[in-house]
C-alpha cells in the first residue's frame, strides 16, 4: 500500500544516527530511497552516479570488489542485477544504523559472496592484508567526503589493498574547498603509473574518478 501511495506523495521515516545525524527512508514514486538532509545515500541519484562509473570498467577480470561506504547497498544491487556480477563483494561501513537499514529495509544479506563489515574504512584499509581487483570509494557524511579520505596516507593504504591490475572507482566531492585536495589525489594516482579519468558533473552533481593501470 505504501509503495502505491508514494506515487501520489512521498512518505518519509526518520532514523537517528551517530555518524549521519538524521537518516531519511523515503518512499517516492514506488521506490524506497535512503537520504540525509542534503544528499542521497542509496537508491536515487547516487545509484545512477555509481552505475555511470561501473559502465566505464571491464568487470570480466574483476574477481573481488571492496566497497568502502555501504549506504543502503544500492551499488551491490546494481552490480548483482544490472551487471550480473556474482563474485565476491566486501562492504565496509562505520555506521551500524546504516548496516541495519540495508538489511531490514533493502533486504541486503551477508552470504558466501557478500561480506558486510562494520568498521571505520580508514582503519580497515590500514590493517587489511587482502588485495581486491576493484575498490569502490563512496565515503560521505551528508554531502562531504571527510578530510582523512583525501589525504595521501589513506590513498597509500588503498594502493596496498589493490591487486596489481586493480581498478579504483572514487565518488568524489565537488566542494570548492576540497578541489586542491582532489587534485592532490589525482596527482598521487598518476605517480603510481595509473590512467586517471575524471568525469565532472555526473548526474549534474558529483565528480567520478576512475583509476586503472596504463
């Protein structure tokens, strides 16, 4: 019933989070979206942005994916259903409230090829010893990428978590005050003999950065 009524007017339930303040689960036009005050976290514009990035990547040789920033799990749904990717995905999110929403509202489950870990992504990549063929970085608090995820130390850890021919997909912030830091990230990736493609205003909002070996 709620699904059909949402075609007439949006219906929202609010959930408090230590990390994201207030999360909004909104039924709109028959779909359930996860939002913060100013940003879509899952199953809306964000899903379209990450799908755009995935379309630029050859997933055939990708045997493992590390997803930093789970949200409602929409990128996992996109990978499984639209790209038919059935191999291993490991998803990291610091917020237990987000993980619970992904499980209860979007029926995302852990199984033999989907591992969900509640941990700070910064700490995870610092201690991680496994290498992944694709690392998707989607780390926002509302509309902002926290500063530690734009620092070289984090990207050093990302490089250590990436397989030799691994690919990086970064959903990046557009805030002017972060532009110098984003440029530093791009320069850093290029020093690693990487081809770096920068796509601006994807879905009229975000910048998407894709890095892969030359």
